[in-house]
C-alpha cells in the first residue's frame, strides 16, 4: 500500500497539480523512472547483504523495518513537495527504503514456506497486494482534497504491518563465516546469475520482465487514461479509480486463490504463468480499444484476473529455479530486477508511444505495446525446462 498507492493514483494527481496538462505525462515519467532505477540497483545488493546479515534480530527483520521507516520519510517529502525535483527526491528515498523491505518479504517464500505450498503462499501474497490496491485507492478517494494525507496514511499502515511481521516471523541470522567478505566483486555479482549455467533462471527472468512491462503499462497511467481518453474530470478521477480498483482487486483475489490452489494441486507452474500472461495481454488490448468507463471496468477486470493468477504462481516458479537456496534473497533480488526495470523503462517510453500520430494521448498504442510484451513473456516462460 505504501508504494502502490502513489504509483496507481496519488503521484499522478500530485504531478497534475504542479505542471501544465501538456507536460504531466513526461513529468510523471521522470519521477517514476528515477525511483525505479534506484529500486533496480538496490534490489540484488540488499538481497545479498540480507543473506549475510548476522544480526541477532535475524537476516530479514533489520531490512524490513529499516526499509519501511526510510520509505515513510521519503513519502513525507513527496507529500510536502511542491515541484518535480522535490517529488523525485522523495520518491527516490521511498524506493530506496521500500525495495529492501519488499526484497526481504519476497525472500520469505523460499525461506519459510515448503515447496509444495509455495504457490498457495504466493497467492496469499498476491491477495494482500490486491487489498493494498483497493485500500490505497479508497484512501486516495477519501483524502483527494488533502492529497498529502493520502501519501502518509498508507505509509503509516505499512510500517505498522511490518512491525507486526517482524514480531511473528522465525527469522534466524546467517551463520558467522557462512559467506565470504562482501567485496566490490561480490557487489558486481549481485546483479548477475549466469544464463549459461542457469538457463531456466534466465528464461524466467525474461518472462517476468516482459510481463511486468505489461503490468507497468496498466498501472502507471490509469489516472491520465481516464482523464484524457474517457473524459473523467480531475476531481472525479480518484473515486472512479476506486471503483476500477475494486473490480480489479476482486478479479486478482479470485485469480490468486484459484491459480495458487490449482498449481499446488496439480504440481504445475508454467502453464498457469503462461496463460495468465496472455490474459494480462488481453486486458491491455481491451484498454487500448476502449473509450468508455464501462469498457475500462471490463478491461481492468480481465487484466486483474490475469495478474492474480500470474502473481500467485510466478513466485513459486521463481523459487523452483533459484540457483542456490543459501543465496535466496540475492537471487530473488536479481529476479526482482525483472519487475523493477519495467517500472523505470515504461514511464520513459510512454511519452513517445502516447505521441504517435501527433498529440500526447495515443493510449491505444501505449496499451497495445504492453499487451504484446506480456504475450512475449508467456513465450519466454515456455522455454523453462526444469519445471512443469
């Protein structure tokens, strides 16, 4: 909720308050892309450091709590920001804090969950993401007239949740001497897993990257899509998006539960990841073709079901192709580049796609680009050989 609410709603609304209409897509891209680049760089590094953490508080707790508190500070800066550089600074700090916390949570799946239950656990994680979406949209709608509060309240809720998680997990520290010294060479290795030695890991990374290009396309520009193509007034966008998020979240919950249970029951991962990527692409295609609020709701529901199945099974697939369980956080951090990098690239590419044909509102080209990427992601997952 801490990071999803700004990406989905509040950052776009804050940028719209600061810059002219003709500049807002590019300005939003600057803010989102800087934060995503930092998340991209931090993800595997923090994963490697977390794997090595010998603190008596465990390997994951220090990064969970420290990251969440840092992200809270960054969002306070965003909430008070009155210009684009300040928003960029605050959002960068929020990503620098939120990324270690998310990396620690993701590493918890291979750390704490048996292999035969990992898809189900991933589905539960996907459901909490969905709850965060609807909760964040609800808060954005409730505080749309006092937008700064809509940044801070979700962050406080997230910090509270992290504190509870830190209290209940059985998180043991790394054994002293288990890992070598963290050198600059090791830092560089944080960003690399050999595709020659671990081809299934590499293909899963490619598939994840392409699917998250589609997901980023759908989530980053919904507010402007509703204003520019559907014709929703700016002061009504938050409430209209709340209804859209409710439809999407309901579909994500159904997809998460169904995908996780079926995947665990039949012991298959790839077919569910591939099918869900295609459904994500179909939802994006409907967004590209639609120009009414009703069509938006249909499209976002289809997209949500595909995303729900994808999120419930892809983490389990990723856990199955990790090169070394002892380095789970580091390797999951490398995989997480696959979902962090699109959050940087899509906002950079978006203005050019939106400008196709003249103007700044070619959402058809933009969403079709995301649809094609998601479908190509399904093809990449097909090349994973060691997992059914």
